[in-house]
């Protein structure tokens, strides 16, 4: 009996060791790591990086980039990474980028918003220098972001520069096709004004000549007075679409949609599948 138990123990030990090794082989990569702030940025970076870099989002899927705090594991992984790609002006970045730079001084930080003309936020902030951070939600800005990412990869890994540039061209072609599809939808007729809980479509609205009405009041739940005024404005401007985002409370958006008999649509500007989400938004604005 003792011999049988010993054999069983040895078998279990070998099996567990094999499982651990298998798990490590699936989760640990010897490719250099690049961190990005949000999922759409991970999408762009992965299309350009090919198989030469591992890309990880600092703000994982389903989290709010205005309130998220990185985990200790992420902070340790960042210290061993090659670079960090920021989107430029998100609440997470304002709070954490200075700390991340201080704690990972060997990591190259790249602001992918370089070259983009910021628009003022729809929020009524006292700080006039507070610009809307959702720059990735329109093709014209996405193209600039992609070029900035490609330039960084060429700098970090000049040996594969030709491939990064090739991937950049393919990605820019897709972005141009997305813009053309949206403009086709616009030319067929869309709602000229829409309401949205959190004003994440400022650049989209600007590029395609439509108006965004923000339900939030200075980044907070709207007061009854603000809500009543907004409903009256939406009614006068014949708003037929109200957008909500999954990371925010939908109660007030539902009230407005019910009052206006408008369509309530859940969108996710933080969706990894950038093209799919942007086209979905445009299609929901069709008359």
C-alpha cells in the first residue's frame, strides 16, 4: 500500500508540474511588452505590431478610464515593458501618468495624440484648458494616432520597420474605408442632433456635422432643473436617439428617451473593435 501511495504521489507531482509548465507557456511571452491606456488603442497597436510585441491595456475591458487604478501586477509589468502609449488627456492619464513615469523611468512614454487638434469638452468646466479626451472616436483622429504608433514601433525596433509601415498602410486604408462608409450614411440622412449621457462623441459629431447634447451636468448626475431644460431642448431639436454607455448609470437617459419617445441605444466607445463600434454609432443615427 505504501508503494502504491508513493507512486501516486510521484504521478501527481509530475502531472502538476506539467500543468504549471503548460500554463506558463500560454501566459508568459518572451516578446517585449507595450502598455496602452485603453482597448481601442490596443486594437490599433496590435494591428501595427504584428507578432513582434505583446500589447496590454492598462485600463482593462469593462473598466472606466476616469476612475480606474492600476493593480500591483500591472505596475510591476510596466517596469519591465518597452513603452507606454497614452491617448493623451483621459482622467486616468492625468492622475497616473506622472506616477508611472516616476516609477518606470526606463520606459519610453508616447502621447499618441500628438498632431491632433483638441476640442473643448461639452462639460461646463471652470478650467478652460480642459479639452475633450475622446479623440479616437472619429476616423480623422484615428489616422493620426495610428501614424504616431507606427513611428514609435519603427523607433523601438528599426529592424522590422518595413513591416510596421506596411501594417500602418493597411490600417489607414481600413480607417479611410470606415470614414467613407460613415459619410455614405450621413449623405443618406441622419439625425442632426443626438443626446448622450457622457459626451464621448464630441469629435465624431464635429467631423460629421451633427450636434451632441450632454446629459451629464459637469460630470455629475443632472439636477431635476437641468434634466427638464435638456428634455425641452431635445424636444425642440427633434432628438430621436439617446446614447448610453455601459459604465454609466442609464436612469436619466431612460427618462429622456421615454419623454421624447426616442430610441435608447447602448454604445461602447471603449470597444476593442474600433471599426465595428464607430459604424454602429453612425447606423443608429440614420433617419
